[in-house]
């Protein structure tokens, strides 16, 4: 029986009743957290003992909205300058995703996955698009996830923007991968039914997707009201707002993620609350695309479950949460919006992820041993009452030392332990990116 004892660190549990535990130790047994107790309670022999002196011990972070395929846009200079969100889609993303092959999808996934290990992000909810290489695309991404030892929930971005044949393939890819994940995914690979956005989906496609997803008992993952243009299109063509339209087609609910929701009104917020739909905030992407700042304060006041994603801007969740705080202050005033982004990261993401996975996002006996160690000597008192301040202004500037998933050590002493040759993977990725850029 494989056991790992982590001792001498400050254990921070996260969860609704976050605890900051000094002079405690944590025991991992066969991939699960077996025991958290005062260190004097541990006197046995263990397979491994990790000395966490000078470190905090926390759950691995969760990224609730990601696009792995965005990797191949890094450094791309061939896209025209764009003045608004629709131009960004047309000039960059919809040109890029049309050129992706399944090999591209694999390498563009494994690069950020490796970096996620380095940054302590252990679970990722991804949203993939490759409209001329749809079939099998989710399986090659699954391969990358399994090779790095992380957890991921995957989906394919169904859209009508590339014609009926592509839409049909998107429906099939989602359905087949959902079935596959239920059979062999275990607690590492999960699936949702991916939808691009209201403005690129016809009524017939949205209706078919809704029926198919519900029959498979799958949640939906969709961009909702990211830009005001999404609402304008929906009101002009469907005489209703985005969230109202999604409600009509049965795509909202406790297993659904509505990413962004920058431009939802109070009525839509009420619908999101009533249906149990989760909203995932992506502050860096929203600022970068100049689409606005989602009202995380009001969403939280309404009781909407909110999480935090990166939309592929980073896999470093502490970088993202800091931006979230600054932008909520900018939207409101410095007295509001500090706790909401942090709560979205530490608690909201765990609640969202546990709608698909089991027992992640909290250090708790019986939960999965997805654990990170970060360098940190608190320079001021640190407890449950002020931990958010230490996270935003202290831990966010610290390095991840060790990353563990399911009791497997993926990085230790800042050195990767995964069975992936990072240099070789990056070399091959560069070769493929050059070819894609020539096709762009």
C-alpha cells in the first residue's frame, strides 16, 4: 500500500470551512487523503515522507474554462489588428481553428498541461475547436491529459459557422466522447457537451444538441453573453436575450457552465440561479478582448454559483485571481469585489468540478490526493480570517514546489517527474506551429 506523509508545512484545506492548520501532517494512502491530524499522531512507517518546511500545503488549483488549442496562437503575427470582439474571432481564432489537425490539437494541449503541473493547476475544464479535424480530436487531447497525469473535463465546440457537415460532426464528437468518458474515463477524464455561443447556433442545431445532451445526462459548456454583440444578435434574430434562449432549449442546469456572462441582466442572473447553472468568470481574457467586466459581485449576491477560468490566457490561477480582484475594484470601487474572485477560485471551482469529478478541490479525509506545496514563510499572522489577503498578495508571488495528483508526484523540488520529454515536445510543437502558420 503506497503511503506519502507530508509534514512540517502549513496545511490550508480550502472548502466552505477553510482551515489553516499549523503543526499538522497529512497522510496519503493509495491516491486518497487518508488522514489530517496533529503531527504527533503519525508514528508509522511510510513509503515516502515529504518535508514541507517553509511551504504551505493546499489543494491543486482548478481552471474552470480553458482552450488548449490557443497555444498555437502564441507569437502569431499574421492576424489583422482587430477593433472589436467579432473582428478578433474572424481575424484570429476562426482562422486558426480551421487549420488545426489532430496532431496540432495534441501538441497544443500537452504544452499548457505541462505548464499546469508547474503552476499547481491539477484539474482543467477545456473547450476545444478544430472544425476541419473534429473526429477523434477529443481523444488525442485525452491522450495528452493522461500522459501528464492531470484531470480534465473535455468537450467539442459545436457551431453552425462552418456549415451543416461540420455541425453534424460536432454533434457526433460530443456524443461519442461523452459515452467513452463514462466507460473508461474514471475520475481523470470527464466530458461535457460543448456549444460555441448562441449567435453561431441555429435553432435546429441547438434543439438537437439539447435533446442529445440531456439524453446522455451531460451538462453543456457554452460561451454566453461574452460580448454585447451576442445579446444584440440574439434580440434581433430571436426576440429574446441569450440566457432566455438557452433556457428555452433546455441547455441550462446544474451540470452546465455558462462561460463569461459579461453582458447578462438581472433577469438572466435570476434564471442562472434558478436553474443552478454555473457562471465561469475569465477576467484577463475579457480585458484583453475589451468586452467588459462581468459583475461578479452582483452574480454572487444573486446566489449564482461562480467559478474562475482563464480562457487560455494562462494556466496560473493565482495570476488570474489577482486580475479578477483588480477588475472588480475598477468596475465597482475598492470596497467591493475582493472576496468574490477568490471565493470563485477556491470554492466555486471545486463545486463546479465536483459536478463531474468526485472529491477534488479540498484537503479532506477521503478526498482525492490532488495537492500542491508552495514556498511561503508568512511575514504576518495568517489564519482562516485573513487567508485571502495572504493568497492574493503573498502566495500569488510564490513558486509551486511540488504537484501531486491522485497521490502521484508529478513535480518535486520544482523538477518535473512526468514521463514526458518537455524539450522534445516543444521542438515538435514548434515544427507543427510553423506549418500551421504557413497555412494561416
